[in-house]
C-alpha cells in the first residue's frame, strides 16, 4: 500500500511539472500574440483572402474604437 502511495505521489509531481511547463508555454504564446503589432487592415485582408466568413466592417470599427466615457 505504501509503495502505491509513493508511485501516485511521484506521478502527481510529474503531472504538476508538465502542467507548469505547458502553462508557461501558453502564457508565452499569449503574451507574444497580445504584444505583437496587429494592423486591422491586414487582419481583414487575411480574412477576405481565406474566404471563410464575410466581414462585418461596422463591427470591426466598433471593436477598434475605444469606448467613450459618458461621465
């Protein structure tokens, strides 16, 4: 029984290490994506070229403009 507990604890530690590694990679990828320069025209152009979904330009403009405070 003690041997099984030791095996499970070792497995748990290995899984935690793997999880920490994957989280680190994902955070790095997200950081690179968020900090990369994105030109809305190039994103729209890529979408149009791919032919996936029609682009709602009005929606893109609303997203691109920061909301105004009405206070």
